[in-house]
């Protein structure tokens, strides 16, 4: 008689959510397997800007909103992980930047005077004197503040989380019709093999939508919020991590710039208002708008030789009337837990929520249960594919 392998949790999706939870659950003694349809990180995770932030950009309107308070402790949680004292061991992962900047050209503090003077923000940001400005901001006639955020190299993050779990991570596009509900969890038909699991953790990003309807979980809905990020390539670029607030008329950074190694130099990856507004523009109009925004935000730099391209991607989140949700999302429906971290930054919050939904791991011998599936490989950054 064939023995059906028993697992505590099968995780669907190998982005930040799935990889983080695989580490967290295995670390506490659960028998886990992760199934990734394509390559690890290939969804939103390797398209993200990698900023681990404490939500101060949501407080630009002048008050600490519930969004900014929920996320405030996240950079510290990530730093603990980087130091080996957090929920998940990220030692050896070096951030691309240890802080992120807020800057504006050609003006006094203006409407941000109250924001920067707020007592609640003390310890979370500090003014930088010009001698400490990065090369890319030398020439700015305004001000620069440093936030206690950090910027993570997302391919290195994916590798770091995948490495200790390599024997439990498989390449397999999971479909709802591969699952049959049983008394104590799910029976899964994975290729030739049958596997039993107590819990199914849906961490498939946009893929959760189809899995939810396939599994008959209609109460939980997903929303997509599209972005049109812009990639800037030029030999002249120097690394810069920051939000530009020059002349903004609504409380959202005009440009959010992160820098990523590209051949022998750097490329800039642009988000912020530009990427949201870009959804209403065609390609040519967005490229023209991006050039104009670069010139307004960084007029001391020459972008004449820069090549610009566009990366279209949807954010996948729990439905929240089309608005940005404030927190990570984890809801249990029988033996299924549906997860959306909402932000890379909020992944530790997602971990807390999932642990609160699961019973303590059962006492068993933590021997791996190898599945007859190929291993999943790490994906490439979206712009290098
Ligand atoms: C342009 C952009 C910039 C961002 N910048 C930031 C930032 O700077 N800071 C921040 O905090 N957050 C940021 N975010 C948000 C953050 O990237 C996401 O919240 C996070 O990456 C979502 O992770 P995830 O694991 O839920 O989903 P994903 O990374 O999308 O992973 C889902 C995985 O599931 C797999 N999958 C799908 N269907 C199946 C299936 N049927 N079977 C098996 N596997 C399946 C996919 O292949 C994919 O690998 C950004 C998002 C975008 C789009």
C-alpha cells in the first residue's frame, strides 16, 4: 500500500509571502512544502522597489494616519532579522541602502514645516547637512532628510529566504482541482503523487484570485491596483534612494527613486505619483512625462542620454474598495489561509497574523517529506528578463 505523505502546511506561491512563511513555519517545527508556478519572486516581489519603510510617506499630509502607524515598527523588525535576532534569519543579506531620503529642490520647508517639526516623528528622520548628501543630490538647492527606512536588494532577499528551504521548494503550478477537502485538511494530487496537508496557505499574489474561486472561497475578494513604473538607464547615473517632494500638490512623493546594479553601472527605478498617474497615459506620453518629472526633481543632472522604458505590473491585495489597505491580510477559511502581505515592508506583520491562525505545531519527528517535483529556481529582476 502506498503511504500518503503528511504535511502540516503546503504554501502556494514563492514570492516574499510564501518564502517568509516557509521559513517561519519550518523554523517552529512544521512540515512544509512550497509550490511555485514559475520562478521564485517572479511576481510582484522582484518588481518591487525593495523599500522597507515605516510609513512616513503616508504622513506627508500632516498627520500620522492609521496606515502610517500600523507600519511604523516594520523597519526595526527587518533590522532584527538582518542581525539574526528576528523572526526569520536574514543574516548575510546586505541592504542596498541603510536609509532612504526625502528631498526637495529650490524651496524652503514650505508646507512640510509642521511635518518635520512633529514630535511624533522624532528619531524616525533627521536633516542631512549638504556634506552628507549622496553624489546624485549634489547641486540640489533645497533640503534633504534621511528616513530610518532601508532598501533591500530583492533578488538577494529571495535567494536568502530560499536557500535554507531549498529541499522544500518545488516548481509546480498549483490548480484548485488538484485539491480535495478531507476531514482534517486537504488531499492534493501533485503530478503522480498524492499528499495530505492540514493547511493550504494561498500566497500566490494575483494568482490567489483564480484559486479562491476554484476552491469555492467566494467570501474573500482580491483587488488589483495597477502601476506603470519607469526604468531609467544612463551611464551617468549615481545611486540614489529617495522620495522627491518638490512642489507636490498632494501628499504622495512625486518620484520615488531606487537604484539597482546594471552591468557596470546603475539603473534608476521610478515609482511614486509618476507610476500611479502613468496608468492613464499611453507609453509615449508616460515617457515624456517621466523625462519632465526628472528635470523638475533633479534639474542639476543631465538626462539627455538616458533611455527610459516602462514596466507594467499590478499590485494584488485583499479587496479594500480600490484603496490601499493599511495592513497585511491573512484570513482562515476552514483549512485554507489566504494571504496578501500588502507591502514587502509588512511581511513580518503577515507572519504574526498567520501564526495567530495556526495551532501550535504537532509533536512529530521533523523529517522532510520529499515530493516528486522539480525544485523551483529564483527569478530575475523584472527589467532584466
Ligand atoms: C512596482 C511595485 C513596487 C513595490 N514597491 C514596494 C516597496 O518598495 N516596498 C514595499 O514594502 N512594497 C512594495 N511593493 C509591494 C510588494 O512588492 C508586494 O506586496 C509583495 O511583493 C507581494 O508579495 P507576494 O508574495 O504576496 O506576491 P508575489 O511576489 O506576486 O508572489 C506570488 C507568487 O505566486 C506564484 N503563483 C501564482 N499563481 C500560482 C499557482 N497557481 N501555483 C503556484 N504558484 C503561483 C507567482 O508565480 C509568484 O511567484 C511594490 C509592488 C509593486 C508592484
